[in-house]
C-alpha cells in the first residue's frame, strides 16, 4: 500500500528531534497497512533511540482512545510486547497458537489484544511494529501474524535503504499520530453517526477535562465533583463510588449520585472476597453487563441493588502514570472506582479503554489528596501535642479554649494557649503566636510556651515573664518573631495585670453584657531587640466577667474595631447558650471560622486560638467548690477509684443525694474513655448552688457516639460505641461533648434537689 502523504518535517538526526520525510513516509505506510489488513484499532512503530538502549514510539495510526493506551517507550529488557519482539526476533503477543506462552506476559489493563513483530533485517535492528485490536475480536490468528511479519520485513527493508543512504533512522522526540480507523468499529452513544472518528474524538473531551479539574483538586470533595461531571455524567452512570483498600478492606473515600446504599455495601467490606471490586483490585478492570432476571429468577448477580444494574469496577492507580498501566505491579493499585448503570448496558472495548484511563487519573488524584490529608493530620497532631492536655482547675475561674489549624497549608504552625496556676490566688492566662508555618515555628512555640509557663509558675509579674522569655529565646538563637498576651488574674479580688508582646489586646465582657478592651502597652514582639523594658497595666474585673484572648488567625476576619466585632459575636449567641463557656466558644468559632455560610466562604490562612475565662462570683462567702482526679490509662482500678472519688466529694459537700446517680454516670464515662480512647482520663467535679457539673476528659478526638445528623455512614465509622452515653442521656439533666487541646471532654449537669443554696442566682456554667 502506497501512502499519499508527504511529510514536511525536519530530517532526523539534525538536532531538531523531528522525523525525516522519507522515514515518515515509510513508517506511515507500515502503520496504515497494519490497521487496514488486521482490523486493528491502533498500530505503532517503535524505533531505537540514538543511544540504542531504549525503544520509543515514533508513529501511531488509529483513533482515540486506543492510541493513548500505547506506552511512549520501553527499555529493551521490558516485558512490553515491542521490546520482547525485538529481543526474541519473532512475533509475540496474544496469538491463537500461543507459541510464546513461555514468555513472561504483562497483564494488560486495557481491553485490547496486542501483537508485535521485530523490524530487523540481517545485522540491522531498528525496532518493532505493534498492533492493537479490541478483545471482542479474539486473539490474532496465524494469518494475522503472517501479515504483520510481512509488513515488518517490508518496513525493515525500507529503513535499511534509508540507512544506506546515510539518513538517520532513530526515534524522534515526539511521535507522529495518523488518524486511521476501520469502518466497522464504532462506539454507540459517542460523537456523530456517519462521521468517521467522531466517536473516539468525542471520548477524549471528558478525559481531557477530567485531567484539568483533577490537577486543580486539593480536597476529596473537589475530586468527586470532577468525577461526577467528567466520568459519571458522560458515561450516563447512575452512581460512582471511590474506595481505597487498606488492611484487607475497602474504605469509601467519596461517592456521588444514587450511591448511598452502594457505598454502605462497599465500605468496610473484605478486599479479598468474591466480588467484582475485589477482582478489579487484584486482576484489573471488571465489567458486568446487566442481565435482566427472568420470571421467578431469584439468582443473585453480586449487585447490592437490583439485578438489572450494570457495573464497572476499575483499579485506582496511585504512583504511576495512566500510560504505564500494562506494566503494573499489584502494589501500585490503591483502590477501586465503581460505576453503576441502570438497565441493560454493554461495555464496548473503546469505552472500556476510556474508563480505564479515567480511573488512572482518579487514582493519582485520590492518592495525592489522601497523602495531603495525612500530612495535615500529622502536622495538626504534632501541634496539638504541644498544647496543654487539660486546663487547671481554679475555684473562681472557669476556662475553655479552642484551636483550629490553617486550611491553606499542611504545615504546622505556632499558635498556642495556656492556663497556669501561680502562687497565691493568681491564675495566668496566655495566648501566643510564632511567625510562619514550619517545624521551626512549632519547635519555637514549644520553647516559648515552656519558658512562659515556668516563669509564670514562679510568680513573676506578666511584664517580667515576657521579658525573661524573650531573653531566653535570644540565647537559644530563635530567629522567628513571637507575639503573646499574658494576663495574671488575682481570683481573690479580681485584679488583672495585662502585658503584651506585639499581640492583640484581650477583651472582657462585663456582667451586664457590655464589652471592652483591657488596654496595655503594645510592646515589641519577642525576637526584636528593644531598648526599653516591657510594660504592663492593671485592671479590675467584676465577678461574672468573661475574658477573651485570641490569636490573629481569629482576628484576621474581624473589622477594624475588635471590640465591635466581639460584641456582635457575643450578642448573636442563641438564648440557649446562656452563660455556658463551652457553647459560647463553639458559637464564636462557628461564626468566625466554622460552619456558618459566611465562614464557609473563607479558607483559614493561619492557625486560630480562642481562650475564654470567666471570673466566677463567690456564693455567699465561698466560691464554687471544685475537685479533680487523674486516672492513668492502664489503671485496672481506675473506674472504682472514680466512683469512690465522686462519692467522697459529694458527701463532703453535703450532696449525698446525688451520689448514686453520679456514681453510675462517672463509671460509664470513665469506662468509655479507658476502652475507646486508651488514654489517661481526668475527672472533674464542680458544685454550684443549684447544680453539679461532672467532666470526663480524654485524649481521643473521635466523637463519643454516632451522630444521627451525619450525612454519610462513613462519617461515623470512627465514633465510639457503647451503652455509656445512652445511660448518660437517660439520667443526666443535660450533657455535651467538646474538644480540648488534645482530645475531648464529655460533661453533664445534675440539678441539686433541696440544696440550702438552691434558688440563689448564680451564673449557669
């Protein structure tokens, strides 16, 4: 067959990396004949490179998507068909005679039968000629093999003649692609009927669009949005589910469409069971066309829904490019992409090739996003470990804190908070921020927090604490700026001394609801050489006042006037929040950087810390009574000790009528914490005039029980289960759970019946 094309390209070997006209004409003739004679959907010539150490594809004839399933090249010792053909000097591939059955054949992930023949003559070795045909056509026959070998010999003769003329016969930098397609091959549902090649070209549009969207995706939600618009919709699927395989089980990471029941059936299922998903994980793509059940046919098809649901399960490839799929190892497959369709549906070879390419792109995106999420979790865990495990108890000071990492970076930051018991009746509140987001920031944060806590615990005034901390950091060679706010509160008379180091001023809400700033000299951040000593300022707080300390990660979203901003936040709290600091802290975080509509439109550029503390009023001549117990994680007597602790404290406070109920509640909560969190447990009691508050803290951040408001079942996969919270809900007047620095706290309140001080108005915690 004579080609009518003349290639107006640069001669090979001139340094341009192009292909010469005569060489191009010879290659074109070979691939065109291969497509027309063998019924192939794609044919390619692989030539040796200039170093003669590797084969590179030089010309391809066919149509999308088959032409994009060909590898760009292969090493000479590769199991790829062209390399094997050149090495063995004989045709290899999917042959009806299986003459090459002794060779190690790669597992083809695309739905094609491949055959390759060497392009060599005498002592001249140029490369190999390869052909692909849909697997629905069956293996190549002896006649197909003979025809391909004949074309390969003719091409070798033509290339020998070119080489004898002194022309360079080496692989170009980029292959030339020729459109050629047998008229008998068409994929219904794609392109315009009657227009050759329209279907294959149309297939490539969603693939290209998917690649663009996945390159920009940074979250699993964005990956699923791309999969929905570029995979599920063009393929007319009813649902798509992405699942990764870990520890022998499938775990759903995303799903879309009518997929809830499908996702539940796959989530947590065994990855080595007899199923299409497990087969796809181990052996490559698996497709099940729909089979409509006959009358009275109760046989199952493996589908979690109706029997007329067609399914496609494809491997998600993580650490390789989609074009490397034919040479995959099992360890390269990280999960499966599951597509589900309504009604009878077949899967033509070209469409299966497209779906395999899409799954390859999705796999790389899932792996990247999962890795980024893991890195962010590690960074967040590292920073949380440097925050205080619990905040110390003080009879006349109730405190709570919230920490939220930045969303725009997976690196650790340097924000922290602390509450420190000082000599006498003083309590020191600290919020600080180290410049930048790096391990250096976190390390310096740990040094700064330790120094501040040590100097404060020794009883030094806030200005001296800051000054000495700055001097210590300078001696340690700190090269980052540190800002902080230190408030020392005397709980006996309400005197509050404030010292700043380049940090936002603390705010205070008066008992009547008015909010103001506790002004103090700004001073310079730690790390900046200063000629003057740090200065502080004293204020007097009324009982019932609420202090608010925060880092600038929270203040970034505030208007110019922080007092007006905070006043609006406090006033917008619902009446149910009341004076409960935990609910108030949750409300502030939700409004600023949490789940409200306004907050959802922003991404946190910096870590954010919030510390709230209320100066409790005395009840008559005494403050609210407090007591605490620490239970070690492996203490076999821990639950019994907690029960005895509660009983003794309640009797000492003349509240023995609550002992039996609170004994049972603390027993269940401590058991839950020891079993599910596997950490040390802190138990706290606080008695007010009309109620008693019990808190149980552990270091596990998972929710204490499944949430009925979860959007998907997998959201509750890590929730703690057990009867403890059911008993709490039945017996306690009210209970809640909230995060602390390293884990969570479950709290509950019991009303004091007939207490001598009942009815005396005190702030409700």
